[in-house]
């Protein structure tokens, strides 16, 4: 609720530390945020001993949102002792943009902390119509070569879903350290997508290759959806879109079977070295990919949760050659 006019009488108290631990949807600097009415949270910047001092106890706050050039929105001063704000109206945000936000808190005596250091979040694809990529099926491994011009690239966004598991490669190198991604959903109607931000240095001018290896998990099919945006270093506009469609080549590989419960069957005789690097054109791979436009019956939503990663590896106690 708004604070009555004149209630805030004090000024900025530079002796009070600014709020810290800023999060959006309970994540620090999330990628792929697709909630227009999102949750902003923060913590007191005070030490544990001084947080109960009446001069440091939050009685109100203000959240402001900006892009790289100007302020876009402010909550105004809101009377609340809770370090959380969920706007009633949609935020003025658009797909695949980087946003900055700050917060200040006000004590009962009216003194305000300085604004916090800016925190960031990057939006995903906010509307189903933002997807130009198509679902592809027909193989267990997919690849596509593409050419990058010499136009300077400022940032690269990746949006990726699969039914159910995937490994993404660029020029032979695996992207990220996630496993068992994406998370479980009601696959016939709802599917989630993961978001990545890749260094522009990975996209030097010339030929590159994306490779996808997919597993069926609980979904029972080997399909994937990938959309990559290359942004200009000058004005952040999208200068190139790479998406899955019927131009991708499909093939088989060493993982001959997989299961969420029983693991995978791996046959090294079917390995294909270089399948995810430029210039790989074996006759067994072909453009017989089945492509389906994104949309009905699948609703796509960003996967806003910490990724599953490997934290420890245990070698088998014994093994024998077949």
C-alpha cells in the first residue's frame, strides 16, 4: 500500500548499509525470467547484531527497474516490513533483454538506506509467438553448421527445451554443466525451457556448429527445441537467429537406449568423432528431421530453478570386459 504523503520525513542515512542479497523469483541474476509480475526479494545489509536496532528495521521500501539507458519503473515507497515485493501490474519488460533493479529501505524514523548495488535479470521469451524455432524429431543426435559474419556481437542468448534430456555442444565443446535437464512437466501440454548466456568470443566470424544429443526420459521421444539469438554489440538488437527446423541433420550415436530409472546403454562402436564440429558430413546423416512449429499443443515456460549438476563421481567397485 502507498505510504501517506509526508510520512517519510528523513533523508538518506549513509551510515546504514544498503540492502543486499537481491533475488528475482528467489534466484540471483536469473536468466530466462518470463514472469511479468515477478517477485523481488532482498536482505538487510546490516550485521546480525544490529538488525533489531529500531533505526535499522525496515518499515517501507522502494524498488526501481531500469534497462541499460534509463529508469523504466518504480514501485514508489511502499509501507511494508517484509523484504519482498510482487507488483500488482505487469512490468514494462520485453523478451530477451537485460534489466537492472535496485532497492532501498526506510526505517520507522523515516531515514532511508542508500539504494543497493544494481542486480540483474535477463528475460526469456515472454510470448509463445516469440518462438520462431520448431520442434525437431527423428534422431538421437542433431547438428547444424552456420556462418557468423564479422559484425561485432555483444551477447548471445540460448533458449533450449527437449523431451526430455539434452546435451548442447558448440564446435565440439559441451555448453554448461547441467544434467537431467530439463525438469519434469506434463509433457503433452506443458514444457519448460532452459536459458544460457554464452560469451560472444565463442562466435568469431566463420563457420560454427551446434550439436544436440537428446534422451527420452519419461517423455518417450527424442525431440528438441533450440533458439539462439546473437545480439549486436552496438545497440543490442538481434542480428542473427539460429533455430531448430527441418534443415538440421539427424543421426544416431553411441547411446543406444536411455531410461530415467535404468540409466543408458552406451556402445562405443557407434561413436562418431567430430559429429558436433564444422565440416562433418557422413553419408549416414541426412536432413530427414521432422519439424513441428512451436505452439499448440505445447505451452512453453521458463525453467526458473537451480540447475541439477554433478557434485561427486563414484568409480565402480569392480568391472569386467565383455
